[in-house]
């Protein structure tokens, strides 16, 4: 039997797909190939007898049902989503369609097909600001922007299928991922590429918004573990415990590249910008997972990846 990874040509999805294939799993990928997905991300997967790629929309229930039948799918990892907060503030309609309606189409197909495991990849942003302590999985969900609201809606819908239909749903809530191959509109790639080009680096407000960062390889391994050992109906935080303010992160990258701090340009803060995220990941650690890549190692590896491609151009 096979695993269906939706959004598998995206940043996290492609890392997870390669990890699963390396472990001998049969994997099918469904991806619409929007701006955030690329077949280049799946280099090395094509041609392998246990890999299939389907181009299409998760909202297309008939296509999903066809894939489940043709590829012999018994597990689904749902990563396909609109994810950029700024885009959701400008226009939330695509987020509602893909993140809510697309999830519903998948859940319905999974229910009808008797899927053995439905793993939804969510985000720590569903908690909203965590200004004191750390958010455990029991922390109230209080999203504060259209993107995180759509992800919270995803979660509630998925949980309802577990409670109502007995669909074995498991949810993971990850902190900010980074690593090689991330789309350049995301924060760390933006900082690195603009630094390489000696261009101004825009920083929202005072820059003291604090995020927790995890290397995508560590995150993919955590997702694979939860898919195997996670308890249906439960959620699992996936975090590294390594937290940095945006200002400190940018400054660190500039220092490594030996570039001046005056490249940083303060811009008007975005509406409803959360100040602080912090999650308690002890629940997944109890399953035997631990992040392995320190931020200092991971960020240098990520910077090298972008530097090599800048030199080729």
C-alpha cells in the first residue's frame, strides 16, 4: 500500500516525500504546482517504481478518489495549503478554498475509502500569540490572521471526522520551518537572497517578533514518526525550542555573511502581527523524537544552498 502526500512538490512536502521513499515507502504525490510547488523539488524521485506523481487540485474529490484507488493509498499526509500570511491578509479567498474546502474533499474521500491514517500538517500559529510560557496541545486555539484561522478551521473539520466518523485523524502543529529549497518569498530565503545581492532587507515594525525555528529535515522525520505512532484524535506540537526575534535572526545572517547591519530597513508592521510563538514539544519527544540539527548548523547549510545557486545564475 502507498502513502499520498498532498502538496508533495512544495518545500516541506518534497523533503518528506524523499524521506519516505528513502525508507522504502511507496509514495504518491498530488500537487497543483502553483508558485510554491515545483517538480525540481522532487528530483531523484521520478523513475522509481514506488513513486507516482499526479498534478491536480485537492479540491477535486473525483481526482483524489481516482488516486486512492489507482495508487492503492492507505495513508494520507495532507500538506497542500496556502501558507503565506501576507497573501492571506491581502485576499483570504484562496486560503478558504484550498485549506478548508480542499481538506473537506480529502476527508470525504478518506472516509469513503477506509483510509487507515489521515495526518494533517497544521501550524503553531493556530494558538495565536503565546506571550507567557509555552503552548501545549491543550492550549486554547486562538488564530489572529486569515491564514492561521483557515488552518484552525482545517483542524476542527479533521477532528470532526474523527469524532463523527471514526476516521483515524492525527494532527501535527509545526513551528517555522527553514532549510534548502524553501520558496524565496519566505522570511529566511528573503533575507539570504537580498543579503547576497546587497539589497535592503525589510523588517516589520521593531523586529522583535519572536519565532521558533526547526530545520525541515527534523520536521519531516517528526511527521513520519507521528504518522506511524501518533494516536488518532490527538495533536502533536513539533518544535526545536530554538527561538529568535526577527531582528536577531537577520543580524546573525548579516554577521555570517560579513555584511553591514544598515541593510536592515524598518517597514510598517503588518496588521495583527503576532509577537511571540512558543510551543511545548514534550508530547512528541515521548514518542522518541528529538530535533537533531542546531539552528547554527542548519542556517549555515541553508545559506550555502542559496549561495551556490546564486553563483550558478
